[in-house]
């Protein structure tokens, strides 16, 4: 396993639409291990492959509390198939160090994806897990937390990242 470098905004890789994953093999599982190690080291509750420069449709989340056992979930080629309600949560992103902003998202989501063993699954999530799934899924389409902010906040965060981001 290896801790990988997390790309920071405005790295252009973060803006790409990631491509589908054709095969869940050992190479992919190695990438997942690296992502987990990188996420726990940061530390963060989610990490998408494009954030470490791998433009493929894969993200991981672990929203377990500090004192709880880990709850790593792997989403390959995910698709959010249903959304309900609304919640506001103060989000951070490992690609925006030091930035925390209130973002409005769906309160509940239903997601379909493939796991690290190649099995497809469906999951209904709410609360922080729903936030993390929506945030990380955005990364696969090159959408960033910045894009959920109003014009003024967007400009402030953009400037802050240009100044301190690297
Ligand atoms: Ni993020």
C-alpha cells in the first residue's frame, strides 16, 4: 500500500469526467487500498479516484466516528438513482484544505454501484453518509464543492486556493 498525493484545486484533473471501470481486478483493488490508506492518513471521510490523479469512476467513504470500527465502503461505477429531501451540512474536501462551507444536498439517496469484489449492490443512505456519497460522486463528473456555493463565496474560495492551495 502507498499513500498517494492528493491533488488540490485548481488541478485540471479534478475537472475531468472520469471514465467507467471495465474490470474489477487486482490492479483496481491495489488502487482501492492506496486510496483507503491515503484517506485515513489525511484524514478524511471520503476520497474519489480523480483526487489522486486516477480519472476513473471509483470512490470510497468511511463515515464511522473516531472511536467506532471502520466502515469502509467502495463504490465502483456508481449511479445515484434516487434522491429525496434536503439537508445542509458543513462540508470539507481533501482537495480544498482548510475550506469548510455549508452545502445543501439531498437528505436521502439511493445509489447503485459495484463493490471491490465485482458484485453490484444498491444502498439507501441518509445523514452524513448521504452527504459523502453525493460529494464523492460529484468528483467523478468533475464537479467540486465550489460549484455548490454562491457567486461571492465561490470567488473567495477560488482566490484562497490560488493563494494557499499548493
Ligand atoms: Ni472532495
